[in-house]
């Protein structure tokens, strides 16, 4: 529930107490934990599938896939480092 004015939120808490807010926090933390578990399970399954594909690939295909993965990781890492350096120096990104 969204309130346009802060005093409305305060008044609502005084009338209803903290329990609705505590319940909402608990529900949100449970949802977040469930999403985290699902994401980790998906990532693990994806890694297993990728490892299986590599295991059955020819040496040439394996080399191509590994080089592509390394290039992708390098690009992601470079972007992350550049974003961090822009944040710390205050320069626009």
C-alpha cells in the first residue's frame, strides 16, 4: 500500500499497529529467499548442462566454446571494473 503523504503512513501505523508491517516484511523475506534458491538451482543446472556439452564436444568445438566463454567473462569483468572506477571517481559513466 502506498501513501501520498508521510503522515498518512504514520497514522496508519498508529491505528493498525506494527503487525501488518512485520507480516509484510516476513512475506517479502520469504519471497526473496525462494527467488534466491530458484536462481541458484537454475544456475547450477545451467552449469551442469554446459559442462556436459563441453565433455561431449570435439576438441575444436571445446576450444571455441571455452575461448568464447573467456572473452565474455573478460568483457563482463572489464565493464564491472569500469563501472566501479566511474563510481569512485565521480565521473559520469
